[in-house]
């Protein structure tokens, strides 16, 4: 069991006078950082800062060690066989784009097909639209059912010898759907397609093992898992990285440069052009230490319990419509209250100190399919507790009362 | 409380009974804009006559602020010349961004003043501006360019981009 009061004491943001009253229910957008992460970043800059892979002095060696240790830490966190399979990016979006440019640009040909699920965040859809346009390939969509679930049997109907890639999220940021990935991945592999998993909403909340999943690519962002902004990860099986071309060129990604041509560095460094966000990588490693210190099983159980409680408390509210699978789902609860627009609802709740997300959650295909313009969304993490859920419920009832003459 | 400053009675009235809701047949100007922040949409249709807005109608869905703003706007601009519309849009922009409004001498309360509370809610400025941005862009495309300032139609200034 997670002791939330102890956890919250680790997060300086909650102790600031401006945030004393804050009920933060938008961790699916970004999380806060514990002091352990902030201190690791601070310590790197204070003690070990230099440009890694470059200087021949001890300080630069320490910076290199800090950066490469962070890579190993990430590899261990996601169960990668070797740290060379971890490429640092700015965020999950950049990681998807790296696969789109580095892999798809070479391996997707005219008439090929890319399968994307309807649940995808724009970051795992738009890059594939662009690949399809550039390469003359076709996008096919794996549909979700009324509850928001995908069906592996339907995937079989979409797969053919033309399928090159399945792009699938592990947890939907809009509906909370948890996709049991293995059957989808196995079917895609059987048809000869590779699989890119969007782990932005899963890696922060549950133990993910890339080898157990047999995922070809996994992307996620540091800032959604207590790490700093501006650091993300692409995991790829080593053979795929070897078969990929870089899409950013410049310093540190080369092994030899002539006047007219150059040779690339080894993987993963050939994908990391220019001076990298070393402090970001160090901060992400510290976030992983922090999460492992609590235990990902405990984090997952805490999120599950709170999400179940939220669904339980919200469902009976008159005229409240919940979207997504019930009751098991990721720590994301999407809903609408009567005809109150989610924006008006979010503004009202903000006045009560409650921060929720409102809008389309960068998943307009999901909204279109459900016939919605927008939803309100509450999402949870290890620093949220039952009181936060209670405050949300009270806030919603007050909002309904406040807007009743508007309905 | 600040919330009551935002959700004023005037807005309630326009939200519940929107004026000029619908789509004009054979419009001179027809433009649809989306608020990328929330997915709200507005379709604006205008009929022009002798450089004036003869008729205006809007269709769409969205929050209280965006819908009431569209309703008030369509009433307000009817019969006005393009440059007068631009001047009011200017006033409205200042009002929702900075809360500033100079009521012309001798004039009574203007319904657009009811949007003064928006400036306390920076994330909602876009909602209030959606209909006006659509209007200005529509007029610009129609050829009223010389009367209009570019920055209105794009709404960059003072509104943080919030796309998803």
C-alpha cells in the first residue's frame, strides 16, 4: 500500500503556498517531480556537468558516465536486453517520428499498409499519415468497440502480406483502455509486420517488459513518469536500430566526416545528434529509481484502486456520462456532466482548486467516433488519494448546481 | 466571486437563446473555424450589401463563452460597415485580453461588456475570440483586407497556442 501523505511530502510543488489547495488530476498530461529527481538534476549540473563523449578530462568522463548510466537504467526499467537498444529523444512524439523517418522511410513502399488503432494519440497517428503520404502507403484502422476496446480478431482481418507496421497504444490517454498487447503483437508478427507500442500512458503506471511483450519499438516520455520535461525514449530491438537511418545529422552522431560524405556512429549514438539533454536523462533515471523504490506493482495497484473508486463515485451522479471500458482501465476517467461543456466545467472546478483536463486530449479520432467534441478527464497518479476523488465528486455536484439554470 | 464575473446573465441569455443561430442560404461569406484547444467549431455565414453586413448567422457547438460570444457578435455587427466591424473586433479583443473597454460617451451598457470577466481566465480568451476570429478572417478573405489587421485573424498575441 502506498502511503500518499509520505509520497506527497517528496513533491515540493504541493507544499508551495500557491498550490496548498491543489487537487491535481491531470497526470496523464504531465506529472510533478519528487525532490529526488530535482536533486539529481541539480547535482549533475553542480558536480558533473560537461559535454559527454567529447572531453578527455575527468569531468567529461563523469558526464559521459552519468549519461550512459542513465541509458542502462532505462534499459533495466523496461526489460531491454542491452542498453544500446535505448535511444534518448525529447519525448514520445519525437521517438515516433524517429521511427517514421529512420525506419518507415526505408522500409515502407508504395502499396504497403500501416495499421493504426482508432485509440491513438495524435502523436502515434499523424506521423503515420505523413509516412503514408510520402511513401504512397495506405493507413488502415483497427476500430474500437462501444466500450472502447480493441479486438485482436479484427486485427487479423486487417493484416496481410502488405502490412508493414502496427502502431498501437498500451493504454489510451482519452478512454483509459488497457490493450492486452501480446495477442495483437503476435498476430502482427505472424503476418510479417513490426509493432510500435505507445507506452506514454503505460510505462509510468505499470511494469512494462519489452522482451516479454516482444515489442519492436516502444516509445514514452519522461515527464509523464516523474521525470523532467524534454527527455523521452525510443526503445527498439537492436536489429531494427541497425537497419535504421538517422534523421538528425550533425555532431556526435558521426564516426568519420569527410568533405562530401560521412560515416555514422554506432547505434544508439547515431540517432543522437548534437549535445544531448544529459541532465534530463539523469533526471529520468532518478525518476525510475524513485518509482522502483516504491515498486511498480504498488504504483499500479494504487492507481487501479483510485480509478475504481473514481468510477464508482462518478457513475451514480445523475446525468454524468462516463466513457471507456468499465471498470478495469488505466488511471484515466473521461466523462461529461449533463450538457455542461467540459471547458466550463474545468473553469468551475479550477475555482475550487481542482485541475482536470478538458478537450479532445489530442485524440480527435476517438472523439469523432464517440460523436463528441470534447470530454472532461481526470487522471491519477501515486500522489493522489481518496480525498482527491471526494473533492472531485463534491466539485462536480457544485458545478451541476451552479450551471443548472444554464442547462 | 470571479466565476460570476465570467458567467454573467447576459451570457446566460445568449447561451440559452442564441440569436441568429443557423446557416444563411447563398451567403457571400462562409467560413468554418475550429478552436484547436477544445475542438469547438463555428460556421459563420454572412450576407453583404454595399460594404455592410446585411445578415449574419452562426452554427456550431461549444462552451458557454464561445456560444454566447457568437450570438452577441452576430447581433452586434448587423448593418455595420466592414471598418466598423473591425473597430468593434478591436474593442472586443482588448476587452477579453485586458479587461479594458471605453464606453463611448452617452452610450448605454453594451452587451459586449459582459465579456469583461474573460480576461481573468486566460485559458478562455480563445473561446471568446473564436467567433470574432472567424468573422475577421471571413471578411479578409472576402476582400476587406485594407480595413483589417492581420493579428486579429490569427489570434496569436496574448493567446498561448494550445493545440493537441
